[in-house]
């Protein structure tokens, strides 16, 4: 069965590869009329028309910030040891970061997945990865299974590796299971995102014995350990600390990556009462930092209780207000990971929408973690549950959140301690597993 599924999946990827090339003339016809296509085409040609000056030993492809965080510890370890590395980005959201890295490391070559400029052969107006990837080791992350990359992986690469492998929200039975069995069998090595994901992969590939490890843990720990540098550079850091230091750690609640539905916690009258009586403090870190979005959050909170007030903390100067009844909204980008460690309870947003945001960040920071019910896409949630199932709680109804906080405080909760030595040892072991024979 595995041989058949592997063969058929190869046929599928080859077919998609051929179709992609056939679409190229139509894409060119649309370029004058669709700005997004023109921007993407320009970026692809900027990256992919550069002369080849390196012959990388390792190639990584990622399409999002989250995927980059997963492969970053591996890639940075190689770069710091002067290994030639190629990074292929799939999204324009990674352009700035990729260019900064390329400017810093002379042994790094950055390219872009050709979605708009793709053709079977490279010309002055088109590009393809076959002409750019010469490495013996190709590493993909999660489920970025572009046909061109998959064909290169099984045909051209000596080692074809998948890290942070996940089958979250994927059926492993029937036709879907047949498809994923074929895809995963193309890789020579796989590291699952969690122990749960490892078991899922084993239902498809019974002989799979690879490890499970979330490489992003190291990235988060690095940010936590160096947090003082970033926070001290923020001109309102001291005022922010003055506000929260009135409370003990377990009296501090942060709503991280907050959307409007998380604000329904203020329907709980006991929470509102305890805020007014200065028994707890609630700080909101919105997922979107626009004035419009923050105003919507503020209006929603004030609509629940006329006794509450909202103060926005941003880069602008403000008068520290520690009066009763204040909820604080943090309009500051790039410091959420750094401040989680200051709080005892973290309610992570997104769980009433598409999917929860990162729960690993507050977990490694030592918070009691709460989230909405949409955990179906989060391997991080599975990782936390496997380590300490008491430290992550699903909140079905936002009104119940504060009661769970009080229960945890009364129970004197035990937080998992993430040791750098433990993570470093695991990282080095799995890095050797990935690079053995490369």
C-alpha cells in the first residue's frame, strides 16, 4: 500500500508541476491588471535572478514567521559554523528578515518560491528552483509541499527532511490517509512537532521511529533570557512596570494576541469588582495594533461595565494611572514574548475564531495558560498537555475564565520549568539526527 501511495503521489506532484508551467502565459497576461501579482513577480525576480556565488550544503524552505521560528535554531547553528546555507522563503512577510540575515551572513543565499514567475526553464523573465537548488540536504517545515520542492526533494536531494511535521486537523484514514501516507513516505527523515504528531505519523507509517521536538522552544527561551535588553530600550518600560508591580505575579492577568471575543471575560462581575478593588490587574496585548482595532476593544470593555476605565500604553508619553478600575491595553509591537514572564496568568487569543495563537510563549515564560476551544491547529497545545496537562486550560465560555484563575490560585499551581540545558541537549541530539551523513 505504501509503495502504491508513494508512486501515485509522485504522479500528482509531477502533474501539478506541469500544470503550473502551463499557467505561466495566463499569469503574465494578468500582471498589468493585478498589483499583488506584480509585486510578487518583482520580488521573485529580485531574489531568483541573482548570480549563484555559493554552493550551499543545506537548503531550508519556509512560508511563514512561525515556520521560520521552527527552523531558525538549526539554520543559525549552521551559519555560525560557517556552513553555506540556502533559505527559500515562500511569503513576502519574510522578505525583510531574510534580507537582514543575508546581509549579516555571507554564507547565506536567499531565494523565493516562484509562484508567479515560475516556468519549467529559467529565462530572463522566469525562474524555477531546479536551477537554483544544488544542495544535498533539503529541509521543509510543517506542510509546505510545493510540487517543485517535492520533486527536487525526492529526485535531486541526497537527504530530504521534514521538521515540525504535523497532521493536525488532517484525517489519517480513507483517501486522505492514503494521500498523506504517500507524501510523508517521500521524506528520508522526519521530526514530528509533538509526541501526539509522532503517533499520528506512525498510524500512516508504522515503521516510523523518528523523534518529536519543537525547535521553536529555543527561540522563545532566547528572547526571554535577553528580554531586559529589549524592554529597557522601550521608553515607557518603567511606567509599565510601575503599574503592574503594585500586584503580585499571580494577581496579574494578560490577554495575549487578543481579539474582541476574549474581552467577554469582563462579563464576569466578580472580575470587574476585583479590578475596581485593585485585587487583580488585567493587561491586554491586542493581536492588531491599529487605533481602530484598539478602539473597538475599548468600546466592548466599557459596554460591559461603566465602572471600568481603559488606558492605552504605547510609545507615546503618558501619565501613569494606578487608580482603581483601570484595564490597560498595550499598543506596542514586538514585546509580548518578553513580558509574559511578568504575569502569572495568560489568556491566549484566537481560540474563538480560526485557531489559538502561540501558547508555547506564555508556557515557557512560566504562566498558567488559558485559551478558547479552537486548538485543532495547534501542535503547541499538544506539547504543553504532554508535559503538564494542568498548565493549559480550555475556556469554553469566557465568563468562566476568572473562576478558573481563582481556582488555580487557590490550588497553588505547579508550573513546568523549562531548563535551557535540557532543551540544548535535545536540540543537539536532534540536530545530529538531521545532519548525520550530510
